[in-house]
C-alpha cells in the first residue's frame, strides 16, 4: 500500500510561525525532503527516527534536480512511507509545487497541501508595513526575478502607482531588477524596502532579519544582503519611510561605490 505525501509550507523560518497542521505533519513524518533554507529549529520537530534529506538548491550552488526530488518523493511514498516535502514559505508561491503535483497525480499517490506563511507576508511584518492599503495600494503583484526561461521580470498590467510589487529573489543582480521594474512603468523615485531574513530571529548561528528602506533608484547600489531576501515596492513603503525618518528605527542602506544611477537603470 502506498504512503501519503504532505506538501508543507515551512513559513519564513521561525518555528512559531508554522501552522498547527504543518507541525503535526512533521511529527508524523517518516521521511522529510526539505529545502536548504529550512532551519534546524523546524527540523527538530521531527521524530528521532525520521529520515531527513536536504534536497534544497541555493543560488550559485548545485543541488538535486527537480526530477531527482520527484523520484525521491515517489519512491518513499511507494514503499509505504509518510513523506513530508517541506518547502520554505508557502508551497504554492514559487515553490515548484505544480511540477510535484503533476508527478504525484501521474503516480496516483495520495497527497495533501499544507499552506505556510509566504515571504511577502513575513517581509511586510518585519518591515512593519502593510502590503495593501485602500488609500494607496489596491492591488498586490507577486513577481520573481528568477525563472526557468531566463525572462526579464515583468510588472505590467496594473497601475504601478496603485499597486504593491512583492519581488521574490530580487538579487544578486539588483540593478537588473530595478531596470525591469522601471521598464514596466514603475517610477525610479518609488519607495521600496528590501527585507533580508524575514521572520527569522537572531541567533548564534544565523543573522537576524533586516529591513533597508530606499527608493527604487537606490536599489542598484545595494550589496551584502543575506539570503533569503524580498523586495517590496510601492506607496505602502513610502509612508513608512517617512515615519522611520521621523524618529524610530533607521537602518542604513549598504552601498557600493558612487555611480550614476540613471545609467544603471537605463543600460
């Protein structure tokens, strides 16, 4: 008899941001195929007898192919194991969930999807902003700066002045991300916030979350940002930027050497 696969969202990294259903699935799992960004504090919820397999891929490092991940998931399920495919954030948002669902359906393996807190929500909370606002942001556009086809980021189709853009994986080429947004109609002076390590608490072995407020024209000069990072662009960041400058947390923006912003955005 085949086992069952749970496709679980690990959220942004803090164990207390897991759903109760996600925690229950981890405790019941015999095999856990997890992303590289899932921290030890979440994996510690698994039983001592569970087999933990890191199948993650990080920028600049080779990892298992999607075909290999699918094969591992199906093999363990076919021998009767309860399998958790543990993904950072929410499985349905830039988590290759569609490819894994296709493989499970073809193999007629029972599965269940357990949602998680996605990076955009975690980043907004970390930066103390809202993603939508009935006064300034009536639409939320979720984009990725990386895709399998190598296409440029596209943010067209909505009024840029009334939308919030949540850009997943905006680096390491922040100049390209800025150029793509500007070419899609977003003004260079639009405020944005770049959030690193959203939802992850400080600890001896990892960096704490960090928010850098800036205008889109500043983005090409950013350096030294710890992954995972997410960029939020729009008026929702502009209001908070004024509040920050008025007297609360002010996080300095890391910069490269001084260059001509206009040339970076137009090249």
